[in-house]
C-alpha cells in the first residue's frame, strides 16, 4: 500500500515537472517566433519611416536654397541697376528704346537688331533708364564708358556726405598761457579740417578780473587762424550765469569756400590795380 502510494506520488511530481517544462518551452518558442516576425517585418515597415526624414530634409534644403537664390538675385539686380557698364548681349527686354553713341534717338528697336548694330559698329550697350517703358539703352564706345564712369566717381566724391553732425567740445580758462592757447587752437583746426563742429567755452579765471570783451577777443583770435576754413555757427554768448562765454565754430560749406576764394582774388586784383595806379601818378609827378 505504501509502495503504491509512493509510485503515484512520484508520477504526479513527474507530470507536474513535465508540464512546467512544456509551458516554459512554449513561452520561449513564442518569444523567438515573435522576434523572428519583427526582424522579418522591420525592413518593410522601416523603409517609409526612414525615407520620411530624408524627404523633409530635401524639401527644407530646397526651400532654403530658393530663399538664398532669391536674395542673391536681388543683390545682383540691385548691383546691375546701380553699376554703369556694358550689358553685352544679355538684353532682358524684347523691345528697347535705343540711343546711338552720339546721343541721337533711334526709337524703339528689337534686341536682335540692337545686337546686330553692336557687331557692325563695334560698340557696347549700356542701360540709361530702367524705369521707362520700354527701357532706355545707349550704344557707347569703350572710351565713352570709361569717361562716364570717371565722371560719376567725381560726382560722388563732390556730393556732400549725409550723416549726423559731430560736435567736439573744448573748455579752458581765460588766464590760459599763449603756448597752451596755441596748442588748443591747433586741435580746433584739426577738428575743423575733419568737418567737425567745435563748441568752445572760456571760463573766467579765478582771482582774475577779465572783461567780457577781452574774452570775446580770444574767440576772434582763434577764428582768425583759420581763414577760409571756419566761421561762427553761434557767436560768443554768456553762459553759466555770466561766469563763462561759449561759441560754436563750424567748417565753411563748399559754396562759402568758393565765395571766399573769389573775394580774395578780387581783393588782390584791386590792390594790384591800386598799386599800379599809384606808380603811374608818381611817374607823372616826377616828369
């Protein structure tokens, strides 16, 4: 009885262990099979996923390239509009308004005929006015283009430079020594040559009784060292409750410089004529 019970118990334990091993084996098979399925299906599923970033990158690159090209085209267009030179055979308009090398109006003309004229006469083509309809062009020789460029450069140099006016300031005492005054006057002259305005303030020296007229003479003394260069923007006036005088000097304009030069020539001519007249009178008296 006991041996039969023992055999049955051992059989039950064997079946239980066999069942547990079977379950573990099935689970491992399921995991391996599932992994095999994922490996087989992954390339097919990952292909569109991998291609999506690449496509977006290409679209982004194309969009960026388009913006950059547009900016470059705008810069080139602006440069071509401002620069004066030969446009060659690259005529964007089909019909243009043409002038010959002497400035004669040749009317509207097809670009093919214009190119033919350029070849026949060995001339260049420059754009005169792009805002008209049709745009205006002119035939020119190489020498004419060089001369026109030089003229435009000279006009640019002669044109007044726009920008904020720079004002320099200088303050000193009325009992300043002559050497120090000369040094400050040279500094003012350098600023004036650089197209700067100069605000000068002269304070009354301590324990020194100086009149306002004496201080005004110092301003005029400084200005007289710059004939044909500077003038008063604001004349000397009392500031700080009468304890100082202040004025502002500015450089002469181009027209004022020209007028000053003409005045100097007239004065020299009048002086020369007067001297010659005095010499003639003295010669008559001696005779």
